C-alpha cells in the first residue's frame, strides 16, 4: 500500500484517499468507455449525467432549497470578488462588507471598483486574543443591496460563531468551511466557495444563489461572469473545469457514505477539540484566537521560541506531517484540518508537537 502523508495544507488541500483511488482506477477507462473522463466532451450525455449527479448529491448534503441555483464555475473564489458586485449591484449600487481579515479585505477592495461600499471593521481583541465584534457594534446601511462576510478567515483562523442576522440578502465566502458543519442555506442570498479545501481540486468554484437575485446584474458585466447566463446554461456557457467537477462529485459521494455533513461535523469537532485542547494546556504553543471565534478548519499556533520554527517544520516533514507553515503574511504555524484529514492525522500531529516540546523546552 502506498504511504500517504498527513497533509495539513490550507489549499490545495488533502483529498480523501478513497476518492483518489477511485479516480485512479477510472483514469484511463471511465465506465468502460475506453477514454478518460478528462477527454470527454462536457456536452456528452455521459458527462452531463456526472455533472447533474454531482449537483444532486451536493443539494442533498447541504439541503439546498429548490429556489436556489447551484453553479460550478471557474476562476477561484477570488474571481467572485468581482463577479458578486457586478451581479448584485445593478439595481442599488450600495453594499455592506464586514471585514475580519485578509480575505474579506480582498473582497471589499475589489467590490469598491464597482459600487458604493460601506466597510465595517469587525475585527477586535478579547483578553489579548483576536475576535469578531458583536453585531450591535456594526454600522450597517439601511438600504444595502447585500451584506458580505467571510465565514472563516483561512489565514487568520478566525470564524464567525453564528450567521449574522441582517435585513439585506446575506452573501458569504465559505471557501474553507463549506461542508464542514450543517448550514441553513435559506439564511443566505448567495454562498460561494473555492473548491480546493473541502470540495475537490483547485480549478472549480461553487456559487449557490437564490433565484430572486439573478436579475440584479450591472449592464456592463462580462457575459461569462453573469450568474443568470450560467444558471440558464447549466454552468456550461463555455467549457467548464470538467475533471475538477467530476472529482468534486466523487468527494460528495464519499461524504454521503460517511453519513453526510452531520456525521463529518462530529469528527471535525473531535479533531478541533484534540488540537486546541493540547495547545491550551501547553506553555510551549499558543493559539492567537478568542475561543468563541476559533476556526473549526484552520488552526494557527505559535511556538514560545520562534527560532525553533524551521526545526519544527523540518522534523514535522520527516514525520510525514506536511504543510504546517503559517501563511507568509502572518508567519507561525497553521494546521488545516479539513474533512479529508482523519482524526488519526490530528493525533499524530499532537503526538509530534508534544515530543518536540519536551525535547526543546
């Protein structure tokens, strides 16, 4: 059996081994057709069936209401930073953006190119730890076309404890938290997520949009970015990212086999409790986030002596624990414990951290 390392990369991230094995088996000869699905026309009956099943399985996993369209797009979540204001600011050129970190900041800076954007700085500190301020402190507009926030800041490891209660349609970046915990889709006007964390490989972006928001686009919007056109053509206005779509479908099948989002959420809670629990009792490691806003998926931590960071990463890799360096903008360490990272992987990380601390205290 091939040795698989434990991959804690923030994205492109770990994929379930069972999914990769199935894709490997089907790579040269999909369903006895004599070709790879990579070589197949996206308009063929066989491929359309794969695409439709992927959407049906996602709808089941997330309990997506019938009045929402599911789009399988390209360009990463970052392209949606432009697509969202271009699609939603056509009737009212105002939107609120809640800023809690690097990704929500990138989103509002892009949106400012297209409309009147009210930025709400919601990052704060509680007892010296990073947190998200109470909604009562936000200066929300009375007439915003939508309110945007990033549910989970992948880089900072900062996550909203609950869904904000607002009057305008709620738009949220769920790139690093989608499918990790149950979610009431009906609370949102639009949810978007880059695939390369909890959905599948890089190259695909999900957009889940309520039907009534499909006619709000600005007239100058590029045709490929227009959600109504993509919805009408089944996300196939042009050639979609066919292999990433297929692989994501395999991930959805795998998730359903695990018992769905509720079942994977229980395992995710166990993984987070194990890792945060160890960090909290250690005087060698520290987590910079207030407990209420700790991310379920991205766990940043620092070492008491930053000079040991390179040695920590070198030894971690020797122990088959990969991609633990924090984002270049913040430094330190970060373990991304997405759905495909098993509990035993987190246990192996904690065991290594404990051993490293004892040897270097």
